[in-house]
């Protein structure tokens, strides 16, 4: 009877149980208070107003930094933006120049945070290149003279259209009369001749009167637009060459965006160097070898095919590239003349 009766808990056991429960309740009740206190002391983003527990805002991505109060502080911030590891410019340029195909491969694999976006990179470098080309171009006119006695041709590059014998003004001839004389044989007999012939004649006269300056400016202005047609056509040809295994069209387009971005960068630097140090021995050959190696290596990195197969596709691509580039230059020249 006594063994079946349960023993009553003593005072010590009751105290022990109470002591074990109360701290847990107190801890649970005080946790929200601590969290809310931390949230109240966290700084807020000046752009969107969200709390910023770290260095960057999790809502909009803006960096948390004190306001600019002095020129020295502004200089420090600008220097850090250009040279600090957080800047994506140097990572992008290093990979673009010395690691062909790396930017394209990284973008396709989803590792994009440390690099500049490809379209922004292309637009910035293309704009800079055409501005440099317009500024340093000193001999814009290539003239081909036919020599009847030698039954051949003699190419010449001139800075001024007045240097061409057939375009030199005669004694007492006004610019308008010279334009009428030079453009008398400027006829167009192709499609839509009735519509295009007056425009063609008008463009010829205007080009002769102002010595071709407007024509050069119009051509340089239309070239970036032509590139937006040229690159998608190249990507379409590349898609046919890499039909098996299948790749998305955007993969090919992205490769050409990056490769032409590096072309704009290198050629822009070459134009600047040539302005101050012309006729550098072997420079043209070095550029040709660099771009050949660059395109081959980028195709290997992005598509991962064998060397022999990549070389054969590179040769086919080079042929189509030259054909399309010639057509693009001719079409851009005609369009620039007609739109004057």
C-alpha cells in the first residue's frame, strides 16, 4: 500500500522546477525588445530609407557612406571608386584585354557581379572610339587615280579634295560651278533611280562645295548605327556554324559584343599612339596577330571545341566577316551620301 502511493514532491524539487522555467520565459520575452532596439540604432539608407546593417543597402544596393562635406573628402571618394577592389572597371578591362572569352563565359555561367554589363561596356567603348577616330583622323579621303598610259591604278590618300587634279577649281570658277562640273557625271542607274538620282546629285554637290567635311562627319555618325545591324548578322552566322551542340543566339551575340568592345579599345589606343608616333614598325602586323589569336582563343573558351575544328570555323568566320564588313561599309557610305 505504501509502495503504490506516489511520493509528494519536496520543496527543493518545486523550487528547482520553478527556477528552470522562469529564465526561459524571461529570455523569450526580452528577445524582441533587444532586436527592436538594434533595428532602431541601425543607420538608414539615404536613397530608399531602408535600414542598413552592413556597408551596402539590401534593398537598393547603395553604399552607406557619410555625406560629402569637403573637396578632400570628395577626392577620396572618387579615388576609391576608381582604384578600390570594389570597382568593376579594372576587373573588366583586365579580362577583356588579356583573357579572351572570359567575360562571355563568366556572364553565361552567372558570375556577373564583378564585371561591367556587356552592353554598357560596348556602348561606352564604341562611343569613345568613334570620338577619337573623328578627332585624330587627318587624311579622310582615299582617291584612286586611273593611269591610262600605264593601264593601271594609283591609289592616293589626300587630306583635301582640292588636291585631286580633276576636282581642282579652275580659274574664276565658283564653288557652285565646280560642284556642277564635277557632279555632271554622277549618275545613278540602279533601283529606284527616279527617286534616288536627285538625292545622289544633291549629295555630290554638297560634298564638293564643303570639301567633303559633311560626308566624313555623316559617315562617322552612321557607323555606330550600322554596327547594331552588323553584330546580329554575325551572330546569326555563328549560330549556323555551332548548330550542334545547340547554343542560344544570345550566346553568340554576347561573344561578338565583347570581342568588338576589345577591338574598339585597342584600335582607339592605336589611333592615339599613331597621332603622336606615326609609322611604328610592325604595328599593323602585331595588331592583326593579336586579333587573330584573340578570336581563336575566345571561341575555344566559350564553345570548348577542339583546336582543329575551331581553326576551321575561324577561317570560315573570317571570310564571312570580310564580306559582310565590305557590304556594311558600302551601304553606310551610300546612306551617308544620300542623307546629306
